C-alpha cells in the first residue's frame, strides 16, 4: 500500500506542477492552443491518478468489505462510482 500511496502522491505533485504552469501561462497571455495542450495533459494525469486510486480500492478495500459481510454496501459504493464515472 505504501508504494500505491507514494505513486498517488507523486502523480498529484505532477498535476500540481502542471496547474501552476497553466496559471502562469494564462497570466503571461500565452497562446490559447498551448494552454489547452497543457490542460489536456492535466486531464490525462488526473485519469491516471483516478485509475491508481481505483485499482488500490479494488485490490484492498473492496475485498475487505466483502470479507466483513458488507456486500450490499460495497455493491452500492461501486455502482455509485460507476455512475459518477459516466457523467
């Protein structure tokens, strides 16, 4: 789990750096297309971050929830995440 946490924190640090760079680009009146390219990079980085978190959840929290007899709660939670991902 520590490796997953370290990976997640590294990804967040990268995203923060991109956001700061985008903010500076806007402040410096950089070309719109260049700003948009950076925003797309942030979106992809967030998707990778989400995948990392979800995979960790599916590997640890979900099996533990089922073992603890919280089947309905786990299914509801997963369905809720699925719905959120489709919006």
